[in-house]
């Protein structure tokens, strides 16, 4: 067992934003944190999530969406970070949770249009999440 704080990224579907955040924090700070993600109403991991992570050298092809219930009462999280406003509004407060943070990002899966426009939205959100993670990590030093 590790003594590293556990971080849970939570969104509604666990298909895009929370998956990206888990992958990016794992890449940037796996020596400091154990990283997890979940959704209130999980859907399959969006193929464009896997694609935009692969573009920056992260193989996320084996990722799966998880429900919050997989962790409740079983894992103590030092941080729970909601990455969408719906999850922030609907997520219950539960005992044993450490610091709760809210980092709202637009849902790239909600973007309509041609595949290139959708892919651009996923790249923008990926980059915004990575900047937020790096800023958060710097604030801890």
C-alpha cells in the first residue's frame, strides 16, 4: 500500500474530462498521487478522449468508465475534484473525503459539428486540464 494521497476526478459520464484529468495527473505527478476517475452516470470512454491523449504520448486505450459507487466507503481520497458543473451540483457530500475542489471545464463530447470540430474541442479541453493540473501542482510546492 502506498501513502500517497489519492485524487478522484469526478464528472457526470467519466467519458472525457475526468478521464483526461486522471491520465494527465498520472503523467505529471504519479510519484506524488494515486489518481482515479469516476462518473455519476458513467458512459463508455469517448474514442476522441483516447485519441487526444495518444497524441501527447499517453496510451489510455485500456481505460474504462467507473461509477462513483466503486469507491464510496472503500477508498479514502485526499482530494476530490469535480470537473463539470453537473457533478459539482449533484455529488453528495460523504464522510472521509479530504479536500473538495471544483474545476469546471466545458464538455467536449457536447460539441456538435464535423469530426474535426469535435476533435478540436477535445484538444482544447485536454490542454486546459493539463494547464490547470500543472498550476495546481506548482501551488503545492
